[in-house]
């Protein structure tokens, strides 16, 4: 599935072409990079968490994101889905199909 990254900054479908990536992982990586964040996954008693670290200003680390999934690969995917929903400093990515549908219904 393709994703439009930084969808909150776009006005129309033509703008989306240069902001489209092939995977959720690529979308998340672009958001983390723009925000200057490193990240790692850590197991918890109830599943997993993604710890985000601001490399320039550690005092501004975003709150961790949690998943109740037990299997690491499932949890990591779930955590990335949450991370691209706008909770990391307002940046988001949406599926290309959802983006196009939202634009079609906007007018």
C-alpha cells in the first residue's frame, strides 16, 4: 500500500505525487527524520513500546507509544501505524487511496 507523507501540508492530489512512498516503514522513517528523532522498540509487561528520542534536545522527547501486541513484528507495525497518525509533532501519513477519497469528497 502506498502512503502520502506529510498529508497535512497538501492541498491537492498533484502535490501528493512527490510525497508518496511505498510502505508504512518508509512513511514513518520520513516523519522521524524530519522531526530529528531516533527510536527503538522495547518490550513491556503488556506488549511493546516505541521510545522516541530527540537527538538534538533530549528534554523534548515525545511520549512513548504503546502496543498490546505480543509478537514483535505485529507490535512494530502497530506502533508505526500510530506514529504516522499525527501524534508526532502533528505530522501524518495516510494511505494514497484514503487521501484521494478525502479530496474527492471535499468539494
